[in-house]
């Protein structure tokens, strides 16, 4: 079964965003706020990267 690059990038972004949110939240004492911000930013960045990678693959397949 082949996984899409978009799904993989979003999941990686979620994990990295959550980790960054926990680190900043623990340091500032506002864990809930920074966890939500980290997850949101991670998912958005992951979707952007995944969409770009899938677009490049699609373009490459069309030119071949």
C-alpha cells in the first residue's frame, strides 16, 4: 500500500508541532495555548510541504 506524501507530511508536521508546543508551553507555563498553536502551525506547514511534493511528482509524471 502506497502512502501519499501529503498525509505523511501532515503527520510529521503534527508530531513536530506538538513537540515544539509542549516545549514552549512548559517553559512559559501556558501549555494549552502553545500546544494548540504548535499543532496548528505544524499541520499547516506539513500540508504545504506535502502539497508541494505531490505537485512536483504530478508534474514530473506528466512530462515523462
